C-alpha cells in the first residue's frame, strides 16, 4: 500500500509541475492553420494544441525569426 501512495504522490508532483510550465491564453488563429494541425493530429495521435505548442517551442529553441517585408 505504501508503494501505491508513493506512485500517486509522484504523479501529482509531475502534474503540478507540468501545469506550472504552461499558461492558458486566448489567441486568434486562421482556420486553415487549425485544420492543418488537426490533420497532423489525426495522423500522429497527438492533440493538435500539443502539436502547435511543440512547433512554437521548436521555433523558440532554434531562435527562428520570421521574415517580413512591407512593399
């Protein structure tokens, strides 16, 4: 029984830690972008919001910058 309680405590700690790392926001995203990630989600079995977060995290890690030019 003690081992079972230990596992529950560890899972709770991980859940709390994960929730601290993410922040819920509201953002407007084009429907085509959402559809794209939802299709990827269906192919990979990963929730589409997680895929979007993974992509944006990769951009941050690799310091990608968008090229914008106004003509």
